[in-house]
C-alpha cells in the first residue's frame, strides 16, 4: 500500500475573482467516511456566480471562507474509515455533493440538497471540496462510477448533468417532444444530450454566445441553433410550425431567457427553470394560464436519481465529458476560473494526473 502524503495544496476562493492556494493536512477518514483521491473536479456556474466573483450566500447557507472549493468531484477511494459498508479502497466514485443529516424526510428520499438540518454541508461550500488532491467524504454520498465512464464523466454527473436529468425526467421528456434549451452553457449542453437520450426528436437551443451554439452543433447535441436576440422567438416558432416546443428548459438564469423559454413552450407543454438567480416577470394569463402550461422549478437531484443517471449513461455509452472544452491541472486553477467566468466556453474542469 502506498503511503499518503500528510499535507496537500487546495484552492480557496476569496470572493474577489481570484484563486488562492493554501496548505491543508490530508484528512483521515472517521467512522462512515472515505478518503478520495481526486481525479477530476469541474467548475460549476454556481461556483462563479455565488463564490468566485463574490460570496453571495451569507451565514451557514453560503460558502464558508477558507473552504476548499469544488462541488463536482470524482475520484478513487484510497482509505476507508471504520463502519463503511458498501465502498472499499480502489472503488471509483462520484459524489452527491451535499451531505445531509440522514434522518429528515428530504435525506431519506435522497434529496440531501433540501435537508434543513444544521449539519447539512455541501462539498466546496461548507466542507472541503474537490479542488485539492484528496477529499474526505461521507460513504453515504458516494455513487459507484462504472468502468466505461471516465472520471470526468463522473464529475459532470455530480452537479450539472444530475440537475438536467432531474428536470427532464420530472417533465417526462420523450419521443413525442421537441425540446427547447435556453442557455447552452454546461447545464444546457447536458440538457441537450440527455434530452436526446430520453427520446426528444428535435432539439432547439438558444444562447447569446455564437461559440456555445457552434459547440452544441459540433457535438451534434442540437438541431437548431438560435442566437438570443429580438428574433429568437420568431425563429423558434418558425422551426416548430408556429407551435413552440412541448418541453422547454431555462438553464441560463437570466430573466429574458426564462421568459423566452416560457413563450417558446407549446400549448399544454411543460417548462422548467433550473438556472439560478435573478427574477422573471410575465403576464400570467396569456403566457401560463391560457396556454395551459405546467411550470417546473427543479433544484439539483437526488442520490437515487444520480445513480439512475449514471447507470443510463453507462448503458448507452454516453459521455458527458465531450462537453468539456478546457482542462487544467490544479496549479492552473486561476486560469480555469477565469475561462469559466468568461461564459463563452463549454465545461471547464480541473484534472489530476
Ligand atoms: Zn454545481
Ligand atoms: Zn436531512
């Protein structure tokens, strides 16, 4: 057995659009915990929006200054604490990125994201995350990573793909549907890929960035690229014979984009909001009630649905990692965050040798 180092360098985010490197001890797993050697750790839009530029959340809800960032970790178990029941040294694992109390209704249904107990802690926010060579995790937040999926695939499942999967399956996307994806950043690309996997026949995507639309086309994840401008709705309606899409999803979190998703939804259709922040204002009768639209809010996913997604990806040999356009070693984390902040790329990830 190889001996582990005693110290490591981790990335913390001071909240002024910079990255700081600090030394940490390599943690020892306690009861029910595992130590994971990081292999891939991607950057999420929420890391940029709520931590990197400024620490938005205040108090226990927010990023705790000095915490190792990164809530999309994936790696291999190198040490297990006492009392672990399912996972062992050598296992490749994805992490559900929040550890909850384990006892409340939300935790019991696998939605630790919604746990309200004060012990709830998200990796990379309230407890150390994946931007360091090792991560201490609760065994009950681990999901097996199948052999035919890469560590980078696993990192992407941990947040973005899980979020897209949850919303699309909740909206029951199927082969009768056209899917409208508004905001073709990493979560939008995930929605397009998974929407296709769930059977959506035609996928329309809207973004302000021509580069992002070109990436969606290049990866063959979208059928129609719509640049976000005054004509975007007309274009959506033209492509759909004036009807709009049976299912739409806003992954951008911008108010006009949310409205476009709603207006681009067909009568009796389903519209989901997963992009965070900001607000939206619309006339309820013409845009929601009269067109008989069901509006969904969806936040992350459950542990069970993450495992389900992982199994489907493995079975279909589908690889989220194709949406990664930039990979950096940990030492280049500052550059990784800068690129992610520009909002023109696909997914940005930190990968470990
Ligand atoms: Zn995330
Ligand atoms: Zn709980």
